[in-house]
C-alpha cells in the first residue's frame, strides 16, 4: 500500500496582496506507533501532494548533506577560551 498525501483546499491569507497557500497532509504507512502521525507541508506551489513530498524530500537531503559537510569545519575551528 502506498503512502497517502493530499493537498487540502487552498487558502488565501491577508486582506491586501493576498497569498494563496496549499497545505499537504501526508501519512506514511507501516510506521511504528511512536512515529504514526501525519505531517504537513505548506507551500505556494500548486502541485500534486506526491510531487510536493518528493520535492521536500530532495530539499531535506540537500540540507542534511550541507550540515554534514559543515560539521568537520566546525570541529576544526579554534575555540575562544575567554579570559
């Protein structure tokens, strides 16, 4: 069975110069009970729920890799000891 991702009805925010937002609700199947809950994405892109989740997944992978690449640099940086 596939995960469920649905784009909820778009909403408009602000009275002047309104912004249309789409909320994607996603549930992964067969997760352990402690992780069995929906998660939500909010975007101004009008794509399908599945496409938005794929895009978000790619973004998170990139951010993780950047963080991993930066970590060694942070450990090599001299620390100010004060005093």
